[in-house]
C-alpha cells in the first residue's frame, strides 16, 4: 500500500523531498517538485524514510520525459526534471549547504551565490564514460553503470550523456569484448572511454587484473568497434583504481587529447580531467577573473591535475607552482606545459607535505576531490596568507564545511559561482573567492 505525497523540493542527492502528515521527511525516488505521487516506502529510519514514486497523480509543470529511461534512476536521476528547474534546485542546494553547514546567514548566502552557469549541452556533454563490467544471467560479459551509493549494476546499451561518438559505447564495447574473450574471463573489471568533439581523439582504457591478455587482438577489435585512436590497458586490481601497477599502450599514442581554453591537453587514462570540457572552460574563466592575474604574480595550484588551471594561469602571466600527488597527472602536466610553450613548476607531492611551497603565494587555487580539504591543508593555506584563495568544489557540503574553517582563520567568502558541469544529475561545481579579512 502506498502513501500519497506532495513533492516539495529536490534534495542534494538523487531524490526529491516530501513530508508525511506526521512531519517525517520522505526522500522519494523518481519524483520532482510539484508532483503529487503515490509512493512506496522501501526503508524507514528514526527521522526519515526512503520511498519510490509508483504513480504520478498530478504531474508537476517541471516534469519531463528522460531520454534514457533505463538509466534515469541510477546514472541520470534528475532527468525527470526540466533543465531550468535543475539549475534552480542546484543553486538552492548550494545556498542551503552554506547556511546549514557553513553557518552563513541566509540573506548573505542568497546575495553571494550567483545564478548557475548553464551547460549549452544538457545531453551529449560528457567527454568520458566510466563503465563497470559484469556478467548477465547467461554468464556473458556486459557493461553498464553502478548506481551511486550502492553496488547495484545497471546494464546499458547507450548513455545519452556521452558525446555523440561514444553515446553507444556500452553496446559497441560489450559486443567487441565478448568476441575478444571468446567466453573466457579476461579480468576486465572496468572500461573507460574518452572522446573529444574538438580533436576527434577517442581512447579506450581497459582496467584489468594482472594476467595474460590478448593485446594485439584487443587493440584491433576496439579500434574497429568505436574508431579508437588510442587503446590502453590499465593494470590494477578491482576496487583499487588509484593503485595502478602500470599502463600498457596497445595501440595509438597511449593518451587522449583535448583542447580547452585555447590550449592542448594530453591526458593519460589514470589522470583526472573534467568531463564537460566547455563548462570546465567557464570554471577557468571565473577563476582567472577572481584571481585578477597580473604578470609575475605568484600562484600556487593545489590538486593541479593535468594543468586545467595551471596552464591558463601561466599563459596569463602568472608564475605557477602546481602541486599534485598522482604521478600520471604530474607527468601529463609537465608534458602539457611543454607542448603549449609554458613553464609551470610541477611538484609531485601530497598537499599536506607541500604546504611550504605555498609560502609567498599571492593567490592559491584549490580544486580538491569530493571529500574537500583536510583540516591541515586549510590551516596551511591560511598560514601562507595569500591575498586570495580560489576554491573549486564539486561538493557543496564539504565546500561549506571548509568555508566555515577558512572563515575562522581570517578568510572571508565573498563570491560563489555555481557552474553546471553535470546536467541530469544533482552534482554542481562551484568556483568561489575568499579574501583575506
């Protein structure tokens, strides 16, 4: 038996929020604000419940039909919601995080958080699809996606979030790898595919266990399957994607190429690069504006990756020190700087250990992973006393936590620019400015 609910707003997560007559909060999968739905409660907790929308009694004016119905509840959970409503909900989530977690007054948060910069493409924007491997009921190899927060595997034939050349990669690569394996287990546990609309570069990365592997045959099959310009094998045990033993180049150059901000980037399979290239450029433009870069300005880029911020800052005249722990990314960054005729002092080290490199920096740029900044990193940045800190965040909650810490150490948050890199999902990127009080 279901419960009838009036949907109020989106959560910072895949679900919408409603309240029962008792006041209990219910997180409802497959619903959007303005809907009246019949929902089935699937789990109950002390102060909230989780439910699935079974029937829409009164559809919201913001309800739309997803392009990928098979992925709507897993990979694209906000695809039921119109794009303008997605942008509004994302801004509201950033403000709510700053108020609840950051301790910032609501009226001040409303003033400092700008409208979300929309993505020109709401589908077909991802330059990368990361697919999990599994087997079907007949024991045959298949590719799909893991539902976020669970281990539930969702088989897929296509993903419309991917750029046109790789949208059908799940089906094409599943067929190619089935033929390649001949019914044997090749130890493939993950497959990544990257494609550039600008360079036409397409790379397939097979993440496999360390074992015998048909390298030549694999290269031929995958080149033919999706027109790959590079095929690599990343040797790493399942579940330890950061503990890469080595990367074998099976064909092509062994890296993916992209153009962004008028610069060229070569990116190795284990290295991070923003999945929405056009919106990554918006992040960089906002960061440059906030930093007010001038010739000779000392800028430290922490969690620098392959140079997405380091290179444009260097091109603008800054003297850049880039700090990055991942060895593959540091090698890529140095190669990218050379290829673009720029100089960046790239240091392969942990952010905590490299804090002394921040001494004297006028601007510090940080682009940490979803977990945000370690407390010691926040303390180290503030101790270095830069004039400005540009914080690029992919998680409003950890960003708000770090904003509160920085506020307690003399840095005032003055501007927050949300940028939508991830249409059809609840994720939102923010580039923000802190100034020394």
